[in-house]
C-alpha cells in the first residue's frame, strides 16, 4: 500500500497523548522524537520542516509517517524495531561456543579455527546451525582469539657488547 500523498490526521486524544509522551521524563529519546515527528506531521508541517525542527533525518521522518499510516498510532510511536535481523544465538549458546574455544583442539589439530568451532558446535548439539562469521563475532565479543599463538619466543638482546671476529656485535641470549 502506497502512503504517498496521504496526510497524517490525528484526533485530539492522540494529540494529548503525544504531548504527554514528550513531557514524560521516563520516555526514551526515540519515543519522544517519534512523538514529536507525528505531532508536527499531524499539524500539517511538511517533512523537510519536521526534519529541521526535530533534528531527525528525512528518511526517519518518512519511515515514521509511513508506519503511522500503515500500522497506526501505537506502532509508529512505541513499536520501534532496530534495523537488522534477529539474534541467531542466545546467551547460553554463545557461552557454550566460547567455552569450546577455550578447550584443547581435536586430535590432529594444533588450534581451533572458526570453521572447526562452527562444525564442532553443531556436532555436539550446542546449536542447530551456525556459520563461521557468527562464531567469529561471538569470540570477538568474549575477547577470545584461539587462532593466535600466545607463546611467541623472542631473543633477548643483552646490553653488553662483545667482540667477535673483529666486529662489535650485540650479545644475544637464547630464550629459555
């Protein structure tokens, strides 16, 4: 259904509710801004003037207007759903994957890979399906990097200089 050209028409009760929402200190900023947008559109202001008055983008004004015309007052003001899809894993499933990454890798492997963690999580029944990118994001949020080797050994250079073959070279101690 196209909402192009349709005006936002509000009842006096809806105007009162919008003003009450804007004055209420417990309302979040998004709800207050959407209430102000609907109120200004209901008063007949054009979208560009509403954008300037509220500080919202023109696309936000259009989405709020369309949501009001298609779904009604409550959906436009209260039922905000942020962009993006639903979460694929709950907190328990994420914790199981993070715990798996902290265990020893399977036989024949020196470390966990993202693909290996994803397939092992499905095999053990932690999740029904999961991709390597989701596993990467889970590990990133937990600060786990199983693919890095943390036992890098570097030679220490001693401050003393010794003479070898007529040249001055730093004395290098082998790391133990």
